[in-house]
C-alpha cells in the first residue's frame, strides 16, 4: 500500500491520511449533539463513526508505521494524528457504550449478564494477544521492556497502540461497562 501512495500527489496523500480523521471528528460532534438534544443515538451515524474508527486504526497500523528497515527520518510526524485518533476512539467508545445501555435497558436481565460474560472473555483474549504482540515487537526491534512508555515516540511503533487487539479491547470495555451499568440499573428479582 505504501508503494501505491508514493506515486500520488502530496495533497491526495494528505487527504487519504487525514480525511477520515476530520470526517470522524465531524461525525462524533454531530452524534454527540444528536444524543444531547434527542436523548437517543442515531444508528446510521454510529455505524459511520465505527467505520471511520476502523479506517483510522488501519491507516495508523498499516500506512503510518514503516517497517524497521526503513529510515524514520525526523521522529514521528504522525503524533498529532495518533493523539486525535485516540481521543476520537475514546469518544466513540463512550457513545457506543451509551447505545448498548439503551439497547440493554429494553432487554431481559440475562442478556445483560450474557453481554458481560462475552465481553469479559473477549477482553481477556485481547489483553493476552496485545501482550504477546508487545513482546513480539520488543524482540523484533530490540527495545528494552522497561522503556515501553516511551515507545510512542518511535514511528516504527505506531501499530503498537493502534492494532486490532486494542480496537477490540476498546469496544469490549465499552460493552462491559454498558452491561454492568445496564445490570445495575435493574432490580434483580
């Protein structure tokens, strides 16, 4: 994919890399306003926000992380994109959690318990997979494990924080919190 981008004009590359981020911010602002005004979440806009977040994760994971053999140049130019993408994903997770609470409030108690159990299992899988991924990256790039908090500065490690495991972890934690809040709002009979 990087070879494909190298032949494109700079403005088109900029739009490909930052367009979904700008669109995501716009959609999340609209989605939040919709929720504040109407007290419900627009399903179509939530789906678009999900697709934009998946696209942002893909762009960071694949296009904004060069292989270790490639020279990184002057640090990590994608730090602003990564920080904004992180905030965008957190806001999406909050809205997603509210949507799940809205759905679970109309369901039976056992469905909330089932959601909690499933999200706990997938969260466990995501955490174990992420830790395995971190160890694989550490061994492949020879980074000391005690210095993992400073890894965000390296352009070669952008995919350490934006990968399928962290995406799944964020979604599952949203579902877990929604399941617990949905269950706590009910009277268990």
